[in-house]
């Protein structure tokens, strides 16, 4: 990751030293704190500080991960679309299509639970709510007929 570009796109990282960002970037790539520490130019004698630096700066690392993932979103979306169009297995195509619809906000079917209660099973508040719903529905239907 280009540290200069990262600082331009993430202004709150501007005060983080370049060497530290380089260390975090190498750590994100490898998952190996010690080798990332050394590769970033820190001394091998204090490599034990690597994990505490990671722990103390987890928000910075999280932001760097989100930034990196964000740059791959178009590629991932294109891959999902390609699977939806070209996958050999119908189950894979279906899953890809469902994923596309879900990301567009068209999630699964909404389930509405409907229960019937006799009027004498409702308290006064529930009866009032039901009456208000019925009056609203009646007014809406009446207004439709007028227009």
C-alpha cells in the first residue's frame, strides 16, 4: 500500500509516522508481527514491542484493512456478477444472484406474523389501536373513492 496515498485519503492517519504505517501494512499482509517489524526497519532487539504497538493502534490497523478491502469491492462485485452469469452449478448461480439482490437492498421475503384474538381477549389499549387502524383504513378507502 502506498503510505503517501493512504495519508491523503485518510486524513486522520496524517500524524502517524510513515515507518509505523509501513509496519502495519506489512503486518496486515503477512500476519507476522515480528517479520513485519524487522522489514519496516525497526530493531530486532525490541521486536517484542510489535504486538503492543499493534494492540495500541488497532483502530489505525482496522482503518487500513477497511481501505484495502474497499479498493477490491469493484473486483469482488464483478466476480459475483460473473458467477451469476456463468457458473456451471445452478446453486452457485442462485447464491450469487441472491447476494447481488441482498446488496441492492432486496433481502429475503419479509415474514409477517398474523394472530387472531377475540375482542374480549384484548385490553383497552389494544382495542383502541385496532379501532384506530380500522378507522384509518376506512378513511383511506373513502378518500380513494372520492378521487
